[in-house]
């Protein structure tokens, strides 16, 4: 992978923060700004479906 290509990739934490800030989560049904959870237990990551939702609604 070239240095140029690596610089264009979003870091995972940054991508997750972006998704949380703008998209609802279809998996756990939370609104933008609210972290994802699993049956009421907070997750340290976002559901992959939330990232997909963010990418579709805010390309």
C-alpha cells in the first residue's frame, strides 16, 4: 500500500465518531449522538450497520 493511499483512509475511531455524530443506528435504534449499545450495555465500538447508514445518508 502506498503512503498516498494510506493517508486517504479514515482511522477507525474517527470513522466511528463520524457515524455516531450523524447517523441513527439500525441495529440498536439509537439517535445521532447516542453511542451504540447491546441490550442496554454500552459498546466500545459502533455497529457496522451504523457506519453503512452514515455512508449512505451522508456520502
